[in-house]
C-alpha cells in the first residue's frame, strides 16, 4: 500500500501541464508576407482593413461586390494581379482602377456584367491580361477601349458573341492571345479579321464554335502562332477558308462529349494551300485512309491522331518525310509494326500510349527510325518475356523511353543495349522479371532518371542497379525490401551520383545507420507512407540541406540526439505521424516550434498522444514539464511522511536495542 501511494505521489508531482493554443479567424490567407493574399469565398462585401497597402497579388473571387467604384480598391495601390471571379459584379464605374498603375491582370470571370464605363480600365500603365469569361457579353463594343494599348491576352470564352467584329480602332498591335471558345460564332469574314492584321504571332481560339463559313482570304494577311477550331462539325469549311494562311499550329480535334467525325482523304486537300507545322486531329475517323491521304502534309512537323480508330497505317505514306512528332494514342493496333514507321524517317518523338488492344512490340518494328529520341508505349498492355533489345533495335539515339503501366516484362543483362543514350526510363507499375544476377541497366551510363515504382522488384539483388554511374533520380515507391528494412549493404550503394531518392510506400520498418553512406549527393529523400520510427533519421546524419519527407510514418518521439541531423536539413515534412506531445518529447517539440520555417505540412503535423491533445497542431501545443504547484504540495507532503516514517523507525530501533541490553 505504501509503495502504491508513493508511486501515485511521484506521478502527480512530475505530471505535465498541457494545453493547446488554436486560432481560426476566417480572414484572408497570407501566401507571401505583405504581398500575396487569398480572400476567396469569405462572404466579403468590401476589402478587409487587415490587407496591407503593399498587397500586389489578390485573389478575391466568390465574394459579393455588385458594384466596382474608384474607392473599392483605392487603398491597394500596389496591385499587380486582381482576381474577382464570381463576385456578382454588375457595374464597373468610371476610373475604378485609376490609382493602380502597376496592375497588369484583371480577372472578371463569371460576373453578370451589365455596364462597364468607357474609362473603367483607366489607370494601369501596362494592362496586359483581361479575363471576361462567362460575363454575358454579346457584342465586342461592350468592352471599353481606353487604356488597352498594351493588352497581350483577351479571354472572352463562354459568352453570347456571334460576331468577332471589333470597333474600328480597337488596339490589337500587342495582342498575343485572343480566346473566343464556346460562343455562338458561325461565320468569319474578311472585314471581321481586318482589325487583327496588326497582331503578329496571334493565338486565336474558336474551339466550341461550330464554324459554318469562312470568307476566302479572311486569314490571308495574318501569320498566326496557333488557330483552334475544335468541335467544328464540317472541317472542310475550315480548311478551305484557311487557304493561303500561315500558322505554327492548327487544332482541329473533337471532344470527349461529342461524336467522332468521319473524315475523308479529300478534305485534307485544302492543306496543300496552308503553311502549317503542327496539326491536331484527335477523336476523328478517317474512313478511306490511304498512302495518299497525307500528301499535302509535306511541311508538317507534328501530327496528333489520338483516338482515330486506327488499326493500321498504310505503307508508303506520301508527304511525311519531314515529320518530327507523331502521336497515335488510344488507337487499336495489334502490333507495333502496323504503324509502318518507315514512312516517317525524320521522326524524333513517337507516342503510342493507351492502345485499346494488347500491343505486341514485334521485332525491329522501329528500326528505320534512326533519329528517334523519345518513345512512349505506356498503358498499352505490352507483355514480353525477353525485352527489350529485339524490340528496340537500332534506336541508338533514343533518350527517353516510357514502358509504364504494362503487363509483365522479362529483363536480361543489358536489356537496353540497343539504346545506350537513354537518359530517362519509366517502368512504373510494370511487373519486372529479372533473369540472371546481372543488372539489366549496366550499359546505361548516361541514364539520369529511372522510375521503378510498383514494379514488384527483388530488392535483395545488390547488383540490380549496377552501371548507373550518372543516375540522379530514382523512384522505388511501392516496392518491398527484405525484412522490411534497408540494411548496410543494399542495392543503392553503387549510385554515387544520386540526388533524388523516393522510397515512399515501401512498408519499411527500419533503415540502418550506414544504409545511405555512399549517397553523398542526395538533395531530396522521400520516405513517406512507411512505418519508420524517429530513429531512422540517423541514417541521414551525413547529409545537409536536403528535402526530407517522412510524412505518414510511425514516429512518436524524436530523441534529442537526432535534432542536429534535422537542423542541418532545408525542408522537412513530418505530417500525419502519431506524434507524442508529452514531456518525453519536449526537446523535439521545443525545437520544432523554433524552426517552423523548415517544415511543410504543418497544418497536418498534429499530436496523437495524450488523448487530451489528440488532433491539436504541434505548433499550438504548450507543455510545462517542471514541477507544478500541485507537485510541490505533494512533494512536501511526501517528504513530511518520509520524515515521520524515519522518526518512528529510529524510535523503534532504539526501543528494540534497549529491550535487548
């Protein structure tokens, strides 16, 4: 009984006094001190007085400002960017921005505008970007012309505009982007386009407008950066109307929510009179494709035929000798040889991603593409028991290869011998069978990025990554290690140039202190979503200035002797760990609060223990770990009881001795 009482007294005496400090003022979020603020969706009817006059970037959308006047933002004279999306604005009065000389971007998207005064945009000396999307505009004369001489982009999508006829003196000289997507424009005349002749390298967007007619010569006098006519039901109208025009890029694709259009080879005859380098024809169906279909594509450098129901490209295709990039995603090839790669001898970039049928790589199907540098074959159900030298024959210049999200692949030693210049290799979510003890990558001396996430690797093979002398970025996410630990000797030891290492979701319990000793150049280490404890931090003691992500592990307490290791890192994430917020962890908690600038995810770095503080942000916890007033009282009582016990013990001993004399 005495022992229990003593233990209780000691527990009370040294107990910690814990409390949390939390705050939630519902005010604007500061993204950058005295500069950038987000005040969206706060139900505001005016600019808060708490915003400093030095504010330059302000997101104020989803509030209530039915009228803008010259006093609304007059105090914020340093504004550069102002977003007023969906603020129910109806009226923009005279000289609203007269004091905002530095303002270059105004976003009025989603406001039901009734009136904009002619001088409403006066003030900014270099207004460059104006967003009037979904504002109910039906006539371009609604837009005030004053002070738009420096305008570079004008966004007018999703309105009720039926004609692109601007007022006669509308300033377009510096215009680079003009967006009319999703309006009701059906006809384009030479007169409409006349005002745009001053603009050079203009990107003009008519996506979502069903263009039914273009006056011949309407586009003759302009040189465009890009022209977009996506969603037009009759592409022959567009191609005829663009005769003698010049554009870098031409977008003629369709959309997911529309039926695929049936195109004929004859429609492409109009391209013979158009100077264009890049064409997008996604989600169409060329019913009579032949070797002569693309005869007018002689100057073309990029062609996108995504989702064109293709199961074969004809051999001997004419006019594609200059093509550099070909996209054949989401088609229905059975074998890679069916693309007849020999028709595209200058190709440097090929994508056959997301093939609908199981794609057989065949043997040497791409060997005529001697200049190929980038190849994407991901998401195509590719399976090969012996990959990849026969399949990638003669691709000596290949620099990037994507085989991710495919069926199992068998890799032998030097599996990529035909591609010695690879710099990036992505095999994520593809089960790899390694045949033999040697590395399949040992000849890839130039490889810098390797993605092996979720490949079900045998990580016990210490020679698996041998030969990657220049590897900078390695992703091993989702692979498992023997005994759920990384030992002193492991497959990473040969990667002396490694800078980024991702080991998240590897079910790790422990990392040996010497496991990363040979990785002296690491700058980014991701160990998130494992089951590591705080002691694993010791494996990083030789590194400085790194980004360290240990979120969602099993860290309860971080011993004080590991704080110097954390102190020498630049950014740390410890969110979603079951942190102990008792005096056992007081040294770490104190250090954490003194170094908050080092941490990301602070909002989710919370206590798990004791129950009274569960869910409280670590930065809001206050611990008092000395002897409390209650503790002092019980200490006095305890010492008093001990003194009485000693007195009685002495008396008892003296009496016992006296009786036995």
